[in-house]
C-alpha cells in the first residue's frame, strides 16, 4: 500500500486504487482533507522540524504564551485576504476555535465576582437555526450562574424587531453558516455578537468586505486544513473582553500549544508567500476544488425531483477581483417528497452517511453533506448521489 497510509475504506489493492463496489460514502465530518494535495506540493517549504530539546518551556523567554511572530503573520494574512479588520483588535489564541467558543461566552457574560451575585441573571446564549451544534453543547457543558444556553433566536427575533432590546444576550452568528453556507448578520438588537467566520475565506465564499464585528472567531482548520493541529483565534476589540478570553485559555490549558504555534507560523508563511501566485495560491487552489465539487454535485442533483440543494448566487469577490461561482463547504440537502420527512434516512438508504438537520435545530427534511473531505471521498459520494438520482429517473 501507500507508505505510511491506510487505504480509505472504499479503496483497496496495493496502491489503494481499487474501488470497493457499492461502498458507503461517509460525508459526515468537516475534515478538510481537500487541501492535502496542496500541502503535498509544498511539503518541504511547510515542514517544521523541532528537536527534542526545543520548546520545553510553558512560555517564551519573556513569559508570554502567544507567539508575537505568529500574531503578526495572522494579521498579515487577514490584511492580504481582506476578510477581517485587524487594526485595533486584540488576538487571543485557543486550542481550536472550539475552545474559544466557550472562552468568548465566558468573556462576554457578567462577572460573578464584580456583579452582585443575587441580581445579575445568567447571560442567555442564542443562535439562529440551522446553527453549528457546539454553540449549544459547549455552552450547556458550562451552564451555570453566569450564562445558560437559551435556544434559537426565532421567538426572540420578533420581540427584537418590534423594539425590545436583547441587551445581555450573547448571540452566535456564523457567516458563512455551517450547515447551509448562507451569509448572516445578527438578528437580535443590542446583543453581544460572536461572529464565527470559520468559513469566511475565498475557498468557500466571496469576500465582500473585511469583517468588522467586535468579536470574531477564526480557525486554521478551514483555510489551511490543519484541523488536527487544533488552532483557532479570536479578534476582539474590547481590551477587557480580550483579557477575560485570554485568561480562560490560560486557566483551561495554559495557552495554545507552543508546538502548534510554531507549526502554524510555518504554514501561514507558506500561505502568504504564495498569495496570487497562480494555482500555488492556496485560496485559488481551494476555490478551484470546492467550485468543481459544487458544480458536479449540482449537475447531478439538478436531475432529481427527490432531493435539492441550497441556492447560492455567484458574487463579486474582492480577493479574486471578479465574480466567483458558489463553492460551499457543505451541501444542505432537502428531501422534497411528502413521505421523505427524514432526509438523513433517505440518504442512508442510498448509502450516504450525512448529518441530520435535527442536530442543527432544523427540520429532519434537511441533512448536511460534507464536501470538504478528500478527492477519493468525494468520488465515492458522487457515485452514490448519481445512483440515487438514476434510480429515481428509472422509476418514472
Ligand atoms: N465554527 C464552525 C462554524 C465550524 O464549522 C467549526 C469546525 N467544524 C469550528 C468552529 C471549530 O473548528 P476548530 O475547533 O477545528 O477550530
């Protein structure tokens, strides 16, 4: 087999090139392996060697836990891509942006020590369905005095639009959204917003203008694909909020892994060095892959009356300086037939494992299909989708 690799479940033979017939397509996770070929092409430039004696300390020699060099490179990346305002913003690193979800809820909620214990109610935390489930699960894990998970914005949004302020609320706004790729703004008035921009990179969406919210969440998992390194960052305008988020990460894991920070610096350097360098630009590469996947999936699904996909218009992108086609990270599949009210099950019967809409507090008529995985994974997915659509057309 391939040295050092295992074959994907759907492939066998000495070089993993033989397709296992009728193999089930696993399209559940957002594992960003679509970028693996890019890093294979830039293997030497992006490699980081760390000797055994190196980086034993908890902190750098100056007693800090965040690499200033990495901070500067992340700021440079945002400026070059034009996807977030970084001037006047504090940067807080975390073990994946997953850790920062709770760090930010903690940082934005009332301070139990400062506030009068009896009178300050827990900050209600909300999101608009369909939303990324860890906002609920992370918050519920720490549900307590200072904050509690408060469900979706649906009921609150009406009150808010008729003038009520949602002061004291913490609202997660994911843009582009996971699962459906839609661009969102806050729906409540007066809420503290955490703008999760995990997918606000040119692989997945057009960049219309630099994002400029007070609290923004980013991760390396989606732009570079290094999900396993567990590295995310928050851009925070307010110094006190930034300090509390930083303290949360300190208290939780004593700061993001120094090894990871070192590796991320190497990765961001390669990304920066190749921007606008034809197909060696990671965003040009990523966009190309994701667009072609979306085109192929859309073409197959357009022959179906049983399933449909979300509609995304082409849009002008300031990074590419032209109108770009849609290239979302996930397909948000809807089952159209009356009897197909569990879309996850419909796909499972067709040998496609997806994630049911119910986890996103959406209808079970919807299910999420990941388009981020490897080329092999996507080929198997396309086979199963094609089978599903063909079977339906034979029926007619
Ligand atoms: N936010 C959103 C919207 C995501 O989809 C993900 C990953 N699927 C994350 C945050 C967390 O990413 P990580 O912990 O790998 O940084």
